[in-house]
C-alpha cells in the first residue's frame, strides 16, 4: 500500500521533536499521503438533511433552540483584538473564530457528531416501528415513542464532552443512557450527566480503556447501541455537516475563500473525529483552497503519530501506534484531547488532503484562553484554545514555510482567512473558569 522507504531527515526531525514534547508542526499534502476511505458529498448532505428533519423536534426538546428554529449552530466571529494580542500582522491575513464553544445543547463541538448519531439511531428505531409513517418528527416526543426508546440504551466512552452530548441527547429522547468516563474526565461533567438521569461509570484508565470497556459491555446487549468514537461514520458525518453553514457564514462576512484567497482552519484534535469530519466537509466545499490543521497537546499527538505511521516514518513501531510508544505520557489539562491513539477512520479519510497537525504546550493553552477572554470576552475551555498557535506555527516554523511554499500560497497570504475553531466552553462552571483564567494570567504577565 505504501511505498516502502526509510524515514526522511525531516520525518526523523519531527519524531525527535515530538519525543522531546516541544511544539511541533507536521505538514501534509505530499505525494505520499493518499486517502484510503472515500466519503461522498451526498453522505454529508444526508447528515445535513437529518438535522433539518429533526429541527422541529429539537426545538421542542430544547427551548434554548427556539431562536435558531431548532438549528444547533454557532457564529463566525472576526477577532481583531485577539489577532493583535497574538501579534499576527494584517499582511498574514485575517483572524476569525468559529465559535463552537457556544454550541447549545452540549456546550462543545460534540453537539454536532454526538447529537447526529443519537438522532440517526432514534430515527432508525422509529422507522422500524412505523412511528414516522406520516413523516412528523414531533411524534418522537410522544408517550408512545418515549416508551419505545426507554427499552433501548445508548452507551459511549468519553473523556467528558462526548459523554455530555450523547447523554443529554439520548436522555432527552427517553433512551437509557450510560457514559463510561476515563480518569481525565472532570467532576462537573459527571455531575451534569447524573442530574439528567444518565448512568456514569467511572474508569481508572485512559480514554482508550474507557471506550474499550464500554464497547465490551454494550456488545453483550442487543438493545444497547454503542457510540464508538474510534470507528463511527455517523459521528464523523455529523461533524462534516458543519461545512455548508460555514460556507454561508463566510459569504455573509464578505470573505472570499478560493483561488488566491486561501482559507486556513485550525481545529483541536482528540481522536480525530471532530476535526476529521469538519475537514472533510470543508474539503468538499473548497477543494484544495482550504487548508485544515489539527492541534494536539504535546503529550498526546496521536494524530501526527498516525500520519507518520501511515507514511512509514516510524520504523519499529506497529501500524497503528499510540503516543506511549514514543515515550509520551498523554497527560494534559486539555481533557477533550487526552487521547493516546487516533481514529483510523478519521486518519484514512483526511490523509490525502490534510494540511497538517501541530502540537501545543499546556501553558500556551492557558495563555491563549486568557488572551481570548481579555481581548474578545469569549469564554472557552483549555482544549478549545489549542488552535490559536496555528497561524504562528504555520508562518514561522520551517515546516510551515515549506508548506506555504510547496502550495504556492506565499504571494497570497494577505488575502488569507484564518479560522480558529473554538470547540468547547459554554457549560464550564464559573469557579473552574476563574481558575483557568488565573493560571493564564500568571503566564501572560510572566
Ligand atoms: C472532543 C473534543 C475535541 C476533539 O474531537 P475529537 O473527535 O476527539 O478529535 C476538541 N475540542 C473539544 C473541546 C472536545 O471536546
């Protein structure tokens, strides 16, 4: 499948840099990387349409969706003060934020993938039982539908946010819901779920172990649907469905993205489903003119590792390695990104067009969380800050310059739009957020 070749000097340098837990950029789009899993624009369109069919029901279940007519969406915001705080010159383009930290229902980007998978599952069950015969989705809030869903369980393994999204959506429809939480999961997320009647099972191990435990339990029960973050196509398509609305927002903002007007998108990456889905949707919309870069903690760069393994740059390691095999510990305050092994599905889908992946130190997350609060009054969680070092990484590192040169983007950077995807934060309790801010403030003034 891959041409067998020894790792290049550049690849060796990247691996050494990862092992020393220094911020590192791996840039893609070389001839070696090919996607091995194709997802059609029609599949993404079906996810978009599913959200539309369910909008009346969502509005009924979640009053906070009244203003948006049942659409779970976030604004696209220009952030000039943050651009200045980050010292990004205008000649390098304009900085924007896609504000998924404010997504209703789940408070994170998981409101896209997680909600979509629960809706698809509910739709399938309802169709099998003739509940949607007249196409009225409000039927799914009826006593009969709830009694049916109550016989079914939805389970998931999570570091926190996916569990929140699945648990909230599944319990709102009347499903039994079980969330297997890894040791990284924050206490307030567990409490929020328990308050909604969701069963929370705590695991001492990491995210991959929580997923494995949940999957094994669910397999023994025919009435239990396990949302498998490491393999799920439905999740990925739910994230990809973000693209058409963003395309419209970019137009409304009078920004041009296309030939000679590059669009850069920086998205925090855990297992890779959320950024992979978003990147797929944007690739279908903008083709080669969108450049998606994923952001990972320096101790959890599972997606870079997966990309390097695919390019056979990790001799001596198995095909689907974890970050532990590089001697890293997967310890990070970015709980949504504390993932040791990437989704192979996400990796196979994006390999052929991914711009790249970069790593970020935890201190930088807190610094940027604080800067965003002070400059633009936006409240995000640490995981959601990972994208903000992207533009600089791209503009100032050797690997970034090499990418811009290879893609012939250097003459057009003043036309560029840089979108940082802020992936979570809405439901972070005030006392937690205050601690994040203080930690960031100490670093900013240091
Ligand atoms: C889950 C999550 C991500 C990354 O999504 P993956 O699908 O795990 O890659 C990024 N940011 C936040 C806040 C998240 O909760």
